[in-house]
C-alpha cells in the first residue's frame, strides 16, 4: 500500500514538472512574439514619420523689394538733307551687296545644274541620242566633265561674270542639240495638226457653198489655192527633213507650220463674209417712159 502511494506521488510530480516546462516554453514563445510585433510597429512608425517629413512642402518665403523706375525719353531730331542722303547711300550699298550675293549664287547654281542635268541626258535620254552622233556626245560629255572639275576646284571663288561666261560656252554646244531634240518632238505634231486643219477647212468650205449658193469657184479659189500651196510645202519640207541626218540642223521648224495656217484662216473668213448679191434692176420700156412723162405733165 505504501509502495503504490509512492508511485502515484512520483507520477503526479513528474506531470507537474512536465506542465511547468511546457508553460515556460509557451511563455517564452509568447514573449518573443510580443517583442517581434513591437519591433515591427516601431519600424512602421519610424517609416511613417520619415515619409511624413519627406513629404512636407518647403516653406516659400516672399521678399518684396520696391523698385524705382524713371523714364528718360530721348529727343529725336529730324535728319537734315545731308544725313538723309548719307543714309540712303548706306542702304543702297547694303542692297547692292545683297543683290550681288544672290546673283552670284544664282549663276553658280545655273552652271552646276546645267552640267549635271545635261551630262545625265547625254547618257540616258533616247531623244537626245537620236539627234546626236557618238562623236558629238563624247565631245560634249568631255566638255561638261572639264567644267565640273573647274567648278569643284575654282568655281567656289569665281565671280558672277565668269560663271555666266562659262555657262555661255556650254550653251554654244548644247543649245543646237536641245533645239534639234525639241524640233524632232514638235515637228510631227505640228504636221498632224496642220493636215487636220486643212481637211477641216475644205470640208467647212464645201458646206458653206451649199448653204450660200451664190458663192462660185472664183470665190472659193481664195481658200483652195492656199490649201493646195500648204499641202505642197508640207510635202517638200517633210521630204527634205527625211533626207538629211537627224544630227544636222532641221530643214524646217514647227513654228513655220503654224505660221502658214494663219493666212488660210483669214482667207476663209473673207469668203464667209461675202453677201448675197442684190437682184438686177428692171429697165423701163420707151412707151412706159412717155406715159409716165405725160402723167407728170398733167399733174
């Protein structure tokens, strides 16, 4: 009996020790948690304070200073005749200088553009090739290349007069070529328009004679003679142009075709203005004349 009571007391003693140990651990853990939460709260408060301090606006201070303003109006005196003359001379000198600068820049650009554009056309333009020989193109290209080199080396300092003179030298060679090329395009068109105009004029003349029956051949010949002459001229100059080399000067120009149509137009207007003749007056017979005279005498 005594042994069982000892065992029971020892058992309860060990249980109490165990509970005491667990309690200590729980308290320790709880204490650590409180300390940790306290640190977090303190850090949060510190961050809030720092953010609040940083976000505070700087205080603006206004300094007011009184300014004293005084007006000093100069007295403007009118120019006398000499001063006006001198001022105009100075302004004219500035204008002349600016005009000289613009003129030189324009002359330089014109020469440079002519060199590059013409050289490109000589290489690739078929219409220009049609009115030039290989020898002509080679010689002109060499002249353009030489002028381009001169522009790169000495042209930047050249005066306006020299630049204009250099452009004139190139045009002496280039203008006849461009003229032949332009005429080769415009001549066929002028011939086509002339033939159409001649045909239309003759058709209109025919309708006019049907409407105005008093017109006869002596009237219409004013127009038909001119149309025949123009047809003949076109045939002759066209044959002459086809017989010569395209690199030669043209046998005729497009403007000549149009000039020959103007007199024809005036001739047609003249015919169209011819009025219908008045009917012939009837001649009175001798008996009628005597009767009329007796009647007048009686009255």
